[in-house]
C-alpha cells in the first residue's frame, strides 16, 4: 500500500503542496502512475462499419 497521505490544512498552500496536488490529479486523471502519467491513451480509429446510408434501406425492394 502507498504510504503517501494527502491532508487538507488551514492556510495558504506552499508551492511544494501545490505541485504535489497537481501530480496527484494528473495521475488520478490518467489512471496510472509513472513517467507517462500525463499521456492520454490514443483515440480509437474511426470505422464506418456500423453506418448504412438511408438509400440502402430501400435499395432493391419494390412496393407490392
């Protein structure tokens, strides 16, 4: 388990406390620790597989 504890105290935060808070927020938002904590995962590639044009809905069918 991690021994680091984040405490909220009265008064103005020091620069060290602010930088520690920013680091914690970056790591929490990224969901991982380490050097690449700020790196976002790559976006998925766009694929048109689920799309059908409205013209294809009636193509080839004739009304009785």
